[in-house]
C-alpha cells in the first residue's frame, strides 16, 4: 500500500528513513514545516533527490549568483536564453542560434564506466534537444588517475567506449576535448560532456507548463529500476524490503532509442504542437514534473500509475526517482494530443498522457486513485536549502607557492635538452590521444571542419554562407591547485585562445565546475576563488556565461581531486573556408611566435616530467588584454588569408606546440630559440601565446596587424619540409623519434 497524504496527516510521528536518503535532520524539519505535516514516502523521495547537491546546488548557488553580474550580451548580440534554462542559446547571425552546455557524470562513471559515460552523453544531448535545437556535435573532457594505475586500466577503456559508443550511435561527431592524468583522480575520474545544437530563432522552446487543461505527456522509453537514487546515492530497498535486493544506481542507456527520440521531438517541434518541454535528467519524473510546474502559470496533476513501466514491481517512490534514460515530458493542448501521438507512433516512440495542467500552484500526484504527493512545486524544484558553507584559505598554500619550479635545476646541455623534449612529448598529458579519439566518429553528418587533434573543433552551420562555430573545452587543474583564482582564468584563457587560433571569434562560455567536498572549508575556498576568477575573467573578455554545471564531493576518502573548473568556449566564424589549421604545410614558410615568453615553469609539464611530479610555485601571469589582442589578430588574419597554420601555446610550451605543428603533416622546421635560457624558451607555459606559419610575402602585413593590436611578435625560423626538428645552435631531433615518443605512451600503458 502506498503512503498517502491522508496517512501522513493521521500518522504524524511515523519514523521515516530520511537519513538513508541523504536528507539531513534540519532539511527533514524544513520539509515538515513547508508541508505542515510529515511528508509521504513519495514526497520524501522527491525532496531527497531534488534537494540533493547534484540537483539543487545548495552549497554552490549562493556563489553561482556572481555569474548573474555578467552582461547577457555576447560580441554578436544578446543571449536568447541564459542561466536557468536547460542550456544557453546564442544568436550567431543570419537567423541562426546555437545552444551549448557541459555537464558532469563523474561518480556513475566510476561505478560503471561504460554506462556512466554513455548516459552522461545522452543526458546532455537531451538538454540541448529540449531547447528546440538539433544536436550537431559533442565534446568531452576526461580526467583519470595515473596512466599506469590498475584502476585507470579498469575505468578508462570503459569510459572512452561509453562516450564513443553513445555518440557514434546517435550520429553526432565528437569534435574535440581533452584527456588528462593525475593521481588525485584515482578512484574519482571526471567525465564532463558537452553538446552543441543548432536552431532557428523562432524554434526556441523553454521548459514551462502553462494553460489549464493542457495535457502532460511522457514520451520515450518506459521507466525501469535503473538509476534509482542516482542523484542522492541511495539504496532503494529503503522503500521496499520485499523488492529487489538492490537496484542499480547507474542508468542504462539505449542510444538507438535516443536517436528516435531526437527525430520524433524535432518533428513535434516542427508541427508546432508543444507548449512546454522538459528532458528527464537526474531525479527523473520528480525533476520533470516539479520543474515544469514551477516554471508555469498553474499547477499539475499526474496519475503515476499511467507511467509505462519496464518493471511492474516498482513502488511509486521508485517510479518518481528512477533515472531511466531516453525520456521527455511535454505539455500539449488537448486538440493537439492526437497529432502528437501520431508523430510518436511514426517514430516508434512510446507516448502516454499522464496528467494535465490545473489551476492553482500545487503538484498533485496520485497512485491508484489515492494522493501520494501534494506539494508546491517551487518548494521542490527551487526553494530548497541554501548553505553558506564556511571557507578559508588553506594553511599549506604558502609553502606550496614558495616551492617554485623556477628554482629547480635546469640542464641546458644539448643531450639534456634533447632528452627533456622527448620526455615531455611522451608525458601522458601531452602524448598522442588517437587511441582514444579514433574510437569517436569525428566527421559524421559531413559538417566537421576541424576536429581532434586541432586546437578546437569547428562545425559548419550554413552551407550557403559558410557560417560556422568553433568550440574548445579546457581545464588546467594544476594551475588551479596553485592558485584557484588565476588557475580558473588560465583555463578560460586557454579555451578562449584555442577558439581564437582557428580564426573564430570567441563569444560565450559554459562551465563544468568539479571540486571536492563543500563541507571542507579549504575546498570551498578554492571553489569560491575559482568562480571569482571566472566572473572577473569573463567581464574583462566581454563574454557571458550561458550556463553550466557543478559537481562536488569528488574525492577519495578525505583526499579531494585537484580543483578542475572545465571551461567551454563557443566561437563564431563567418566563413568556415577561412579557418586556420594547426599543422605546418608549406616548406619555406616563416615561423613566428606571438606573445611574451616569461620564466614561468611552475605547474608546468616540464616540472612534472623532469622533476618527479613536482607541483609548486605560482601559475603563469594572466593577461586577458593580451589574449584579446591575440584573438583579434587571428580573426583578421583568417579573414585576409594570411596564415597557413596556427597553434596555441599552453601545456608543454613552445616545444610541444611546434613539434605538434611539425608532426601534423610530417613537415620539419629550423628555428632559433627566443631566449638565452633554452629550458625557458622551450617549456615555459606563459599564456597569451601562439606559434604561426605564413608565406614570406604576407609577413609584413601580419606584423602590422600585431603592432596594431599590441601583440609581441618574433620570427623564429622557417618550415623546412624535411624530417628533422632543428633548434638552430642548440640541438635537433628526427621527427620519427619525436613521433615515436609521442605516440607510444597510451598504447603501451593500455596494452594495445
């Protein structure tokens, strides 16, 4: 028998297992105060998942409000939708808009790597779909423990297969991202997935339930026991000791069902018969019903026993909490229901009317004719607890910052420099990732202009005009560990720069903030500082934050991960045929370094690779004005067709960037290092820099652009076209030897 509202009123002192559901004593008391009685089992289930950290942002929302200080205008015009919606929507011109967002699926991917990663991709794709957009591409940012650790060998292949398998089945190109390794992620890998979609301005849809009498339709997959409690990490046997011993806490994805759901939903949009729509993410029906109702102008009535089930043994609490994938909820006017059902039947998508919009402000859910939920949906979806967690600067940070990599010994002899470059190229965070990216379809749909291993992905939006977008997804957790404010800005700057060197104009960002426990004041300080860094950085760059995601409690025992604010930057390019690739192509081209190189080795790959994992000192200087100048030079150069290649300088410095340019097309070079200290010249990770190649006849015009935008420019040498990387007067290495060092790391570790 279900626990009804009448039962709750008549048995006010009934003991409830709220602690097992992750609800704290004070939160349970708050729920009782809101309701004026004890919650029913179903209501408790709803509050537990919707008030979880993952859904309610209860420890972070007080700080996330800072993003609201930012202008909602991009360099291309005002946002069409921003923070608070399923995803941000950016006007890119010619009547086109783009929606993009990144989210995390970290903990499920540790428990069940393939399904955790796969359903992470599926979830973010549905967020984009719910805005009225056709998903057109995905990206991923992954973090693992040490490459040679046993658990890395367990989770990495499954996570990569999950990301690739789900995206490939959907027919979505994976156009970029990153993969990094560090011991802090051992036992807590990070899986951050980004999706981008395209729509016409008039096709934008928002999540709200309005219009009394309008029907509430659940469509997509049937509801099963998978994913129950995924948002609050609970065991479902709390509800029913006679049911299955333990339900899986990780969702199981079906990408072929999702593909049908995408096409079905887009046709429903085209038919103009959807008044409101919400995807099913964390918290399942609890989320979809409460968020739709709270954002509308009425209440909602739902008959839960109408929900199609894969498992008839599910209790009503479990149905409310199930995170079964490939499901959506729509609000439809009664006279459009028949047409709605016809379209769903065409695509073989299950669709069921489960309720309707009602007068008032209540969400009422019945089970077999008895009311098991009667709540104000705003108290479930938006008015949960807000914590102002204590935070303070870590006491150990001064000693860490004093332990500078600039003070480490450097060997600038020929043999040592040659060996250092090979070691850095073979470092897991630098090494060739094609073992991973070859499992992703990068060119399906035929609109991929740039994809891995380019600095950013690029997609054509309009075939006639050539209008396109570029995307980069980056995080430098080592810098953020040393200084979270500057580290977050450096992550932002790197993603911004990666978009800029393709010739696109950076216009907006999304973020995915991965940190340890918010109950640790030192972790919370790091989180707050990172947000301040992003807010101040976006203000200076003139780009808005369109939305994002927070993932907390990423730690193993009491050891948190390195703070990892992942930043996705969207750029717009008016004609994708003008884009700039990263590899050298023409022997005789001049090679030019843009930006100032400083003695900045702390937090670098050089320090990690050559000094036993050293991590100390202060990160490189942030100069966002210089980043803007560099971006303007790159955009103008692309428009005028001045450059034959461009590559940003970031991890590994000039040494890595110029070697990657050479390896791209087996085109060697001869350059003179721009510093008396060869280690600094090769491996400094100073920001706001790029290396470009161009014909000598374009050099004068290019240099004048650099002067106009106050960008430091220095000619280093030329592309030779032979098979040697030559650092004139210092050392040289055959490209074949560099390629072997760069390519063998991952296959050797993963035994493939």
